């Protein structure tokens, strides 16, 4: 063995190499994911049920989408905007009565049992169709799931069901859970609802109530070399202001779903090491909507609804309430939807004089105190923005002589007041557009929905023409014809105003710049994060 | 020395009186200076204070005038504070007098009820009451009074217990006055001074409780309140701290002013008593 000698030259060479090695990752190797590490993420709520097959909501997906996977995930550049997950291909029959899924080979559940078509059949028939909040509508005609072999599942529908709808529903509605865990006992009470078992890149490790959720790496994951992270910790930080300071203190590396208040983004984007990212939520568009109780005789009058629409300054709402992180809405389909959106609908410019004239025409003239009539206004408490818009709407209505009395409730009381008791005149709601109007949008307008179904038409609105249009679209198989029908639907809704669409917004992530592969699909925050990595 | 002169000799009493006077002036002049709706949108959002002299204290997240909100908020705070204290004192004095004067079973029952109310933290009681009944100004006043009447009740009872043994009470009995008449016309007025001494503490606590309820979103949403202003400012605490600081300082000064003035009154009364 030769003795190591330290010369000036070797030190220089060595330090040059060191310099180069620190500079290189940011230039050439930035795309090569690094293995290992623990990602700490802010979580603002602790869902009681973590089973995404039963509760298809973003709060649940945020955690459980890493554990339980759907048949396909949304994608920026994949065919039909989809990327295969548990299914590798999907094909709809021409008559709309069946859809055939080819499933991925060699996939294992976290407990080691193999994943087969029986699991898909069980999830579809026993959970998505009867129990899931969204699946109840989309899979209502699903009759049977044939499993000719272990890797093929054929969905059979009793009535023609548009393949376009099924395809659009794949990312959010088709989380597959293991049959062998759920087949005994009541599905709603299964312990796996709180400690999910799936096929995803991360396994559920533990949940300390009020503190954190911990997910650990699934070594048997089907994705090659994936996942890159060893662990994901969801740090429970219910207070919104604390997420920003936790990021600055490097206690957490990621705050998704606008956990950092919009007003803080400008400041935090200047903090070195932190990035503000607006991408990665394209398929999760929230809509700011004024829900209307048509049982009130004043509001049953179209002229009054038009007056309210004219009284709302949508640009002001986008600029002030959302600080520019939103877009004004024209109708029930958001502008950023690539398939269905049409701008060719009746619009309502901000015009207080016109609104006042419409109300006079409708026969509601101003009384001695300058007021026409009084309304109860219930802003949904889920977001700061919905509450602030409530404050704004009260002022906008005051300008046209409508006296709106705000009623504040907590989440549970709000849902009961609006969707069960109908104890409201106007409500501010944030429904979600999920890539297809038939999933969660037409339900906001359709009549005949039983009391108590949240985020549905509980305003007593009934329009036979619109109901017929919705029914027709739900059976139209040709995607082009179906899209046309939904364009017609948007026009009719904008004309008759069963509700008033004000703005559309998505979320913002704030992330440390050491986190790689962020926001690389339109549902990133609620996708599986198998390719997410940490640079150091 | 007249009581007023004595009152004005204590510096803290003067400070308290000045703050209180300013507060009442604010509350009374609010509709003069800002006749419209204080929640109307008046300018660009998040305007910092002292930038635009038509909006001297700046604007909040929606562009509402902070000064207008502050002045109208003073009305709400004072109204709730005074109404809640009046209700608590009235209920407390009546319960205390009845218990003390009647004695026996009535005393036992009323005092055990008082005990029960005293064991529940008054803020929790208010919180539960408002979230069940629903927030509005009247409900908030009732909720605060619900937790505050026990103190006056105990003090009133103690006073009544000593007063009812005095000769004039026996005299009233002899001339055949109805016991209730004796209790409320002869005994209660004499028992009142120490009970009223509690009022400053109760008003101050009521204003704080109202602010805390509003901060938690349980105030009347159709009125401006300082607690509600602080809660709204909290979301932008790092970017626009003045939105929380301004109503916060107003709240501190108000409570301090009431407390100091109350102390001054008690002090004056004590001196007078020891002089007599």
C-alpha cells in the first residue's frame, strides 16, 4: 500500500472536483431521482374514514391515494388524459353496455396477497356502486363484473352508459380495495377503513391523532425502482398560519391545498429555498357558486336571479378574495376543462343600475329604508375564500337594495341547514368539477334528489327541459354528441340561473426546492407520489 | 372633599376616565362620522394605515375601512359589555336577595344552583350556549350574563344576611310589610353598593368574552366586532399585522380603562365609607 501524500496540486484538484460535484446535480442530474429520505407534509384535517373507495373526496385522497390506487390516474399528456395504474388498458363496447379492463400483472397487496380481477369486481359492486358518494351516480346501472381470468374485468351495464363518462371517472372513483380484507363483516365498519391496505407505493404505518400520519415505503411496489421516498409524514397543522411558518422553519417540506394563505404567498415566494407552485391541480377545479333556494318567491323569479348575477363583480372577487389565483366563471363547467367547456353562454356583466332596474321590473321596489327585501345568506365555512365571498356578497346585495343577513355555521351545521333543512335563501358553496359534468355537476341542477344529499340541488329548483337534457346526455354514447349536449346544458343553466357560478379556483402548493417531481400530473396532490423524491 | 374631587385625585382613575370618555365618544360619534354601513367596501384591499387620509387606518382584505369598523366595533363592544353586566347584576342581585332574605330551603336550592353555574367555566358555558342557540347579539349577551351572574348573587346574599338582622328590617316586619316588599324595597337597595362594585370587572370580562366569541366565529356576523376583526386579520398576520393589532390595542385600552375607572370608584367609595 502506498502512502497517501498530500500535495498542493491534489488538494486543488480535489477541491475542484468537490465544487463540480456540488454544482452538477443542479445542472445535469436534476432529473435523476434520488432514493431515500422522509417527506414531511402539512395536513389540515384528519379524515375519520380513510377509505377512498367509500369516501371519494380530496381530503381522503390526499393521504390514502399513496396507499390505495385507482385503475388509472389523470395525466397531462397520456391518451384521453389518463395514465395507467392498476389497469393497463380499457375499452368500451360500441353498445355502451360493457367496458373491458386489462389489469396489471404481478401486483401485490400490502399484506402479500396477489391483486386480481376479483378485487376489482368486489370493489365495484360492493363499494363503488352502493356506498361511494360519487360512484352511486356514475355506476348506478352497473349490473355485474365478469372476471374471465385473473387479469381481466368486464363491467356490464344494464343500460347504455357512455364510455367517455367511465373514462373520466377512472382517477377519482375507482380506488381498488382488497376483497379478502373486506368480504367479511360490514364494509363501513371494517378496521381497514382507518388503516388502509392497498397496492400503492406506500404502506399505512401509523396515525397519532392530532399529531401525524406516517406512511412507509412499499418495497414490493410494481413500479420499477419506485417509490423513491422512504417515508411520508403528514404533520397535522389545522391552523393555516402555522403551515407557512413551519415551511420557513424547515419543519415541513410541502404544504399543498393552499395550506399557506393566499395573502402570504407573495411574501413566502421570496423566501430562499421555497417555491410557490400553481400547477398540479388542473383536474381538481373548485367552483365558487351562489346556491339559491327557489322556494323563496322572490328568488323563484328569473329577473331577481338575473339582478343578483349582475350585482356581483366577478373581477373584483377574483382580484380581491382570491388575490388573482382564480378565474371568473361563465357557467357550470370551468374554463380550464379541455373537453366540455363552451364560452357561448349568456353572460352577466357587473352592472348595478341594470340589476336595480331588473328588480324594479320584477315588482320589488325599494322601501322607505332603501331595502327591497331581506334574505338569509349562508356562506360555507370550509374555505376562507367562501367566507370572504359571503362578506362581499352581502355588500353587493346591499348595493341593489337586498338586505342579506349572514348566518355562520360550522361545517356539520352548514350541511344540515342547506342540504337537509333547506333553511337558507342564498348559500355560498364550493362544488368540485371532476372532469365530467355527469360526475358531480349535473346533480347541482337536476330535480328529484332526496333531501340530505350534500352538494346537490336542494334549492327546490325544477326545470323539465334541463332534467330531460341531463337524462339524454347520460345515455348518449357518442362522445361528440354527448359533449354537444353538455354545451347545451351550460347555455341553459347560464340562461335560467338555477345557481350562479362566480369563479373557479384551484389550489397552490408551497414546497422546498429540494423536492423533485412535484406537480407532474393534473391531480398531483391526490396522486400516488411514487416518483416524488428528495434531493438532499 | 367632594366624591368627584376625591375621584379625580387618583391618577389611575383619571386615566381610566379619559379612556372611557374617549371610548364612549367613539361609540356615540360612529354614525356621525361613518353614517353608512361600516362593512361597505371603501377602497383598495389591504391598504396600510396612514397612506391615504380618507382611509386613515387603512383597509382590510376586502377593502373595508378599518377606522369605520373600529368605531362601530366600539358600539358593539360597549353595548354587549354593558348589557351583559346589567343582566348579570340584575339576576345576581335578585337571586342573592331572595336566597339571603328567605333563608332555609330557598337559600339552599338557589345557592346550589349558583354553585353549579360557578363550577362550569363561564367561557365554556357561553361557547356552548351560543353554538346551540345560534349567534346573534341578544344571544351573545345572554350567554355572557349566564356565566357572570353568580358573583353578584353571592355578594348580594352575604350583604343581605347581615342587613336582614338590622332594626329597620324588624321595624318593617312589625308594620306588616310583605316579605317580598321588604326584601326588594328595604334590603336590596342597601345591599347594592358592594354588588355594583363588581360591575367594572364584569363589564371588562364581558367585553373580552364577546371578543373571544367573535374571534371563534360565534359573534353576530352582521355586526362589526373587534374580536371578529382580529380573527379576520389573523389570516394575513404576517403580511398585514395592523389588521389584528389595531382592534387588539383598542380592546386592551378599553378593558384597562374600565378597570381603572372601576378601581377609582371603589377607592372613592371606600374612602368615603371610612370617613363617615
